[in-house]
C-alpha cells in the first residue's frame, strides 16, 4: 500500500492535468431555506494545489483546510473561502483540449440507476475500445 505522500504525488502526476483549476465540493446551509447544499465549485488552487490534494487524501486530521480561491458568481470578485471541502476533483480536459486520462463508470446494484449487468457492459465497452 502506498503511503499518503506517495498517493498525493501519484494523483498530482497522473490526474491533475490542469493545475490552474480544480473542483472542490463544499457543503453549506442556505441562509434563506435552511437546507443543506452540496456542490462542486471551480477553485483556483495557485500555490495550494499540493495542500488541497493532501487534505483530500489525508482528511482533516485536525488540520484546517487550505483556502479555496474561487470567483464569486454574483460579484465576480475572488474569494478565499476557509470553510473546507469534502471532495476534490480534477478536470480531465486541459486548456488545449487534450486529456491525459479517461474515466468510465459502470454502476452496479448499489446505484440508484444500476446497469443490468455492469461487468458485461464494461467488458463489451473494453472490446469496443480495443477494436
């Protein structure tokens, strides 16, 4: 099993095609309705990319999350949000429209909309890609 530092480096080297923007999922309570909202937000990591990935891998472990720098959709201002996040995602498509990886998801019985036979579907897809 890889140690956490190697996991961070593996993710940075192989999945973070874009270093200028990542997707961080945050949860917050809507001030008007009181309901909890959970959604990804494009974040400009700047110098904090490695810290953001480490926080994603390690979890909080009593540490404060690195700041999430994003553009406020209403004001257009850059905001540094310190509320933390629970997931971090990488964008697969680079600014030059290339991609270093592809992810296909074949959902099984635990998914709300499962495939009838996820394994057969995945194998058929693999054969189609090989062809």
